[in-house]
C-alpha cells in the first residue's frame, strides 16, 4: 500500500508535509468527491472483507467505493501515514422511522487531534448528511458548511451530531407537494458517539451482520452516493437523485430520475466512475 497511489486515486497533488488542518481538509474533500459511499458489493454477490489490504485493493486499485467501515478505515490509514494523531470511534446512527438511535454501534468515524484541538472526520455517511470539512469537537456551536449547518451537543460524555435541514425544491412537484420539505422542526439527528477509542477489529461482527441481516437498509437497497463540488449524487436502486446545495436561499434543488436496468450500469460508470466486475441486482 502506497500513499502516493492513494493520492492518485483521490486526485490530490498538493503539498502534504505538515499534518495540519488545511491539509486534512483538502485531503478529506478530495476523498469524499472521488470515493463513493456505496454498498454495491452486497448486491453483486461479493463479500466485503474488513481488512485494510482488501479495502485498499478495492477502493484504490479497483477504483470502487465502500461503506463507512471501508472508506473511513482507508482514510484512517492515510492520515496515520501522514503523521496525524487519529483514532477510530464508534457511533449509533439515528433511525428517523424508529425516532431513536440504534441499540448497537453501527457506524465508524474518526477523531483527529491537531495542535491539541480535536476534530471529527467522517467520510462514510454519504448522501445529504455527509460533512464536507472536519468538524471541531465542541458542544453547542453551529458549524456552517455548504451542505448545511452541523452541530454537536454533548451530554455526560455522549456526543450527538445533528444538522439543520434546508427546504428542497423539486421542479416536477407543485408547491403543494414537497415530499422532502422538512417536517416540523428542521433539525435532523445523525448519530451519537463517545470518545472511547476503537480498533477496526471491534467492527468485524458488525461488518458480517450487515451483509446478512435482512432488516437493514443496506441489505434492502443498493446505494451509491458521491459528493460533488456543488451538491451530492445518489443512486438508490433505480432512482438517481441529483442535489444542488443552496440553489436558492435556504433551499436545495433536487432532480429525481428513474433509470432502466441498462441505464444503471452506465450511470454508475459516467457519474460515479464505478465499473463493477459482477452483475448488479439493484
């Protein structure tokens, strides 16, 4: 595994002598704009190994993406190679349908300390709740980014991440029919976590479980999302959603297209730069 090869994969060619915040931010943005959050292996009959070499080969050499366990593990390795003080954390995602957090840890994120200041870095949330820059680990402070305003709240050692939602403008829908307009209250809870350091092996059971559990969303739907310079692309099943952030004040532009089987493969290649070895069953 070679850091220059990783830089080639994420199209990063700037200086990286200093393990500082501007370098971290630049590498992070390149990472999320070139490596999709995707679970396509599960829908192609491929096993997902939680092994750094396997993840490196898949994402860097085969130019695929991965889910949080893979893409954040790869980023963890890269930041360690560059001399950052970085550790793995585990989080419980918020399930809107259940109106609560998952009972078990089901997400991995990173804590990076620079000059004594802690930051949270997470390249594996995907979709519209993906941060675009490292977030300062500070409670109660609004941290505006292009995707929206993020905020941590801390309570007795547990940290909660939330995002202020914007309205969605969907051209083909009338003003009376905004399926994505935030419901009462415009805060979207994302996940909760503690600062207990984890090891990637702590997630082996989760990695195996998510691939076989019929209940989780990753098993039910094929997902591929990628951050762009202006918003986010998401292919879920046969539905392609293109979102442009802040198209109008406090409103994102959302364009939704339903694809045919033939178009799915072409879209993956053209918009996500993903070429699959095995047949996808969306």
